[in-house]
């Protein structure tokens, strides 16, 4: 803990004591210190009692890296260093000061009735006056900031800080002077275990404080802000110790908490859901009950297959066909339900513009990053483009500890104070949801949203989400924005990918919203009420499609998700192997989500109701159709080439008609839905590519079988998707598509 040096006044002429001190310092190879120009932290001042100070003529002036710096008059005093080490309980570093100055310092410190500086009522001078006096700002800048304060709310210091006019150190120094609370540098402090144990860690995190030291019944703590009366009362409910407050930079508080509670935060990020609601945790892929059920079904199929092979095959084909047809019909119904009228929450431009910036809540933005140093500058630019008061943004960049390249890229940018680098310690599973859980622990926002590194959200999306929440029932805990791609025309794969996303986010999810059915969330641009998110146990770190799983858990808890007409543009995967890695992970996660929530089908039915339960089977369970498709393709191909009679026997009259209906309706729905979504989005040039989307379905089946195999052999492995493959071009020469307009959504 470094002492704080104040600007020296007029230097007095050198006294005899001062001359002797200079000589003693030179003879003993020690530094000389003018103690009159050093303001000592109260935390350090309390370390040595008055009798020892007077006897040894010594004053502690700093504590750094566990070493106490002590100003002494006579460094030749026998056994001085050993005696001080024993009294202070720390190694010491000696500096020499004039004896008369030390005596005056001791008299001032221990004068009868004198008090160690603590929080005092605010002085008459304002923060702006203090900053002007220090030369940190001009009067014109203060006037401008005060005007901005009237518009966007917040405190003057926050406005100046987030406008880049002052830095954290300047603000800290001014607040320290204004409130009479000493400031402290936390860079080299190691808090004492006794102090940390005095206040529960969750309360430390909530109040953004770090207890540092307990000395003679006083708990010294660093705080990122002046503690309110309510905060003080909450502290006093947990400890009988008298407390003294020291001011510290908020960024240092966050980093110190991360360092102290690194293991605890990591453990919470992994086990929060597992401990609060183990039935919804995906840490076990197949329960014993499920394995037993699968085993019984497999045994029955085997036994009956031996005696009635054709009948068993026919029944299996019929069941798969009926299921596949049901999924197609349900999706068609959802798509049709989104056409011709608005589905989701309609937020007008007038409602967005009518929002009072002063009443907007703090918004946390979580951005998981892994090996994405190249996109960090674009990410920062995208966040800066958001139309939201910067002092109400809490942007947390989540980096894995091993990803030194991305961490260095972030540090090199010297980001403004609403950006926070969060380094996630190594632990298994190493997944995006675990990183989000870790970052959420220190989040300060009332609302939390996730963005991916390459995302380009509509500038008014945060405000639009706030407006949507304010006009929605309290049960709406999540607002899902729509996703689409800025490189839609890079190649054939990105065109197909864009038609699929246009169908899914512009028609399917709004259709589910209209039907009051559970909505599997997209992996980004979902805006949560932070308190409700924490109650749910946040994200499942074991689920590699954590967004879909969380959407189901929201619905089971009696909460709901709503969709808004605001678009975030991402990078469409343009490389087929990379696309298969991404899609196989998504499908693996959907299958995992299905298994987790079907552990007790009866309970799930009661939680979701009939409509929700059926929708879950056909949307989440409908992922199985990607596994079923190759079976029917293979049967059709083999029969066409060989005319095997056994295949003919598997399709008696009614099964054959179901198969024909499945073939026609399934392909029609897939093509029609993609075309409808593309037209609805206004991407008319992509309509012709949607006509050939069954070929794209073939790639999905390849990815599905890969994901299914991984679910068995490596269920928690997160296959990294490479970004930046668009080579910096939005759409291969075409301008990036704009966010949807009301006309585009009227189709």
C-alpha cells in the first residue's frame, strides 16, 4: 500500500536535524524522506502504537508487497530493524527522516482527542471545483459535463470519466479530498484472511469492497465508492468491528476480487446450476434411468426383430415417418403464424426515442472471447456505436487465461473505464457458458446481454430491449433480438446459412412467441433481467448449446421470452469444415438439452403444460430429424438401385402413403420456410438459393451424426468456430445488409 504524496509547499531552510538526517542516510546507504510532505494512509498509521513510536522515534509510512516502510531518526539504534519487525509483524524497510519532523508527526498523530481521518460530511466545495483546482479540467468542460448530466443522469465524476476528460486516478484523488476519505493503491496489497472473513464474499462483490486489515478492533476496507448509510447498515449486520473506509479505483477492486476469489468464482461458474438445480444440469449426459429405458427398448426391438423382423422394421419406419411429418407440419404452422401480422413485442421508434436517458438502468454486456485478438478493435468499435449512456454500460470482455494473445490485444487498447477485462481461470469444462457465468458474478447491470466478438448490433438495440421490458408482463425475463449475417453473399454456404437464419429468427421464433411456447434462445443478443438469470442458476457450463437449454429452463420456471424487431449481424461461416464443426456442436447441444429435460417426462409435462410439452418434442426433439434423414435417403437409394423386396415389405400401403407425404411435405416445408424467411427479411437475391436448400439439409445431417457421436464419446467438448473468414469484406463487394425495416417485415 503506497503512501500518497502531496505537492510540497515552500521548503523551509535546512535545520540541524535535517542536515544530520541527510548525513545518517548517506552513511547507512538508506533513502532520505521528508515526512512533512508525505500523507500516510490511516491503515499504515495504525500499525505501530504510540509508545513504540516515541521510544524508537519511528513512524510507519507505507505498506507495499508485505513490507512496511518506516521513517526513523537514528538508523544506528541497536536492534532497531529486528524490534520493528517484531512489533509490526512484517519485514521492514528503513528510511531516514529528521528527528524534529518525526516528533511533530507523532504529536499530530497521537494528540489527545485527535482522530484518524475517516469519512466526513461533504465539504462545501463541489467535485468540479476540486478538479479545476487540481488542473484536471477546465471550467468550460465542467459546464458541458453538467449539461450532459441533466440529459443522461448519473454523477458528474462518472460523466467526466466516461467522456475521457479525466482518468480514474484523477477522480479518485478529487473524491478523496472532497470527502476526507484517504485513497489507497491496491496494486500490491495482499488482504489479511481475518479481514476477508469478516464480510461475506457475496456482499463484498455486491458493494464492490475489499476488506484489507483488522487492527485493534478496526476493519479497514477499500471501496470503489462512498458507502451509503444502507450499505454501512448491511456491513454492521455481519461484523461488530468498527470499520474505516478507503477509496480505491473500481478497476482495481474488480481485479483484486478476481485474484482473491479466483478459485471460488471458478467453482461457482461451474457448479452454480448443478448445486441449485441438479435436475437441470447437463453434467450427466445419460442418467441411469435413461440408460435403463434405452436398454429395455433395444432389447425389445432385438427380441421381436428375431421373430418378426419385417413387422419390427415396418413399425420403426412408420414411427420415424410420423414423427418427421409431425415436425414438418408444426414448423409450417409456426411459420404461417408469423406471416401477415406482427409476432413478438412491437416497439416503435417513437417509444425508443421517448425513453429518458436519466432513468435507463445499468446494462451489462458479456463478450466471450477465445483466440480472437484480430476482432477486438472491431468489437470495441461496435460497442461504442451503441446508443446508450457510456457511464451506464458495464462491458465485460471474458478471456481464457491461456489466451495471452487476446488478453494482450485488449490491454494494448487502453480501453475506457466501462470496459473490464475478465480473465477466466482454467477449469473444465472449458466452454462459453462457463466463461459467461464467471463474468456474470461481478456484473453490475440490471439487464445483461451476450454479444459474440464479431457481432454488429443495431445501435438502438439496448434501448429497444428496455422499452420492450417496460411494456411487457413481469413474467418476461428475456428479450431475444433477431440474428442475421453481414457476409450473406460471400459464397453458396453463407447464402444457405442466411436463408436458414432468416427463417429461424424472423419466422420460427416469433411463431413460438405468438404460440406462448418455449423458445430456444439464440447464442447472442438475448437480453436478460440479471436477477432472474441468477435465480435460474445462469447458464449450464456443461451444455454446448447453452442458449437453447436456458430458454427451456426459463419456460419451465414460469417465465417467458419475447422477440423484438432488432437485428444483430454476425459473420456467416463460409468454410464447410468449420461450418460442420459449428453445426455439430449446436446439434449435440440440442440433443443434450432434450436428454436433460426428458429425464422425468411426467414432471416436464406438468411444468410446461400440454402445448409447451408438444412444442418441446417437435422443436428440440425435432433435431432428431437430421439423424433420420440419411436413413430414408439410404432406403430410397438402395430400393431405386436394387428393388430389394425386403424394402418393399417395409412400406405397406399406409406406411408408403405416410412416407410419400413425409417426402413431399417435409421438403416443401423446408424450402417454403426458407423462401418465406428470405422474402420476409427482404433478401430477394437469395430466394433462388433457398430453392436448393435440401442440399444444405444434407450437410446438416453430416454434422448431426458427428454431433451425435461426440455426445457419446466427448459430450462437453466445445469445438471452436473460427471467425474472420470473411477477410474483412461484408458481403463480397456488396454493402452489408441493413437492419429490417417495417416494410421488410410486412411480407
